[in-house]
C-alpha cells in the first residue's frame, strides 16, 4: 500500500508541475525538491528556486507580475508566501514551518478605500493603488523560526536569526538574533 501511495503522489506532483509551468515562468535548479501541489491556485509570474533546495511552501500571488526567488541550498518548510510584488530569499536559508512572509498590507489603511473591496472580489478585481507594498528580502544564511511573520518592506540581514513566533516589522541587522512581537534584538550571533 505505501508503494501505491508514493506512485499516486508522484503522479499528482507531475500534473501539478505541468499546470504550474503553463501559468508562470518557472526555473528550478538541479537537485531541488518542490511540493508543486502546495503552490496554490494563483502562482506568481515568475518562480525561481536555486540548486539543492527544498521548497514546501504555499504561494499566494496577489498580482499578476509578482516574483518569488529562492537561492541555493535553502529550505522553506510548510509556510506561506503572500506576494504582490517581490519576495527574495537567499542561499543557505532555513525557513521553518508555519511562517508567513507577506510583501503588502493586503488592504488600504483608510476604511473609505476598503469599503468596496468585497464587492470587487466578486468580479476578481482589486484596486491596489491604495495598498502599501514593499519588497521582502531574506539574506543568505538567515534562519526564520517556526510560526514567525515577516511583513512588507523588511530585509533580514545575512546570518540573522528570527526566533519562533516573532512578528518582524522592521529590518533585522546582519548576524543578530531577534524575537518577540514586535521582534526586538536579543543579541548578536557568535
């Protein structure tokens, strides 16, 4: 029975991969493992994953021209990447399970601009002109602990560590450890 399950799983992955290749510019490096079925119904315009990586995240692409890039030897666990513009993840990065990385506010902070959102969604439309968007960058050798949230416009510096359950609203300096809600510097990385 386990052998049959593996065969069915591989077949489903191949179908999901082919569907994704038709809908976005896909570049996958040698030796990389991707869970294609997790990539969602709204893939980005471009998805690049480097060599030797493991990518298990769900992608929610909120705009047509969004770009997600992942470096070499990087692990992205069962997490969510919510992208309207660009999310960039470097080499040798570890992103644990349950994390959310989002490059936008999703809605305007002005209620008068939000009041038409639901009506527009019925027609698969969204007015992005009042939504704040900022590229998210996770630099090489960073480690994001489980259930952390990385918000728009944040850069996680090289070698930085984000403690489990943190909410990161500001840039994290290279080789520092941050944790909490909002994330605060605890110490440097030795």
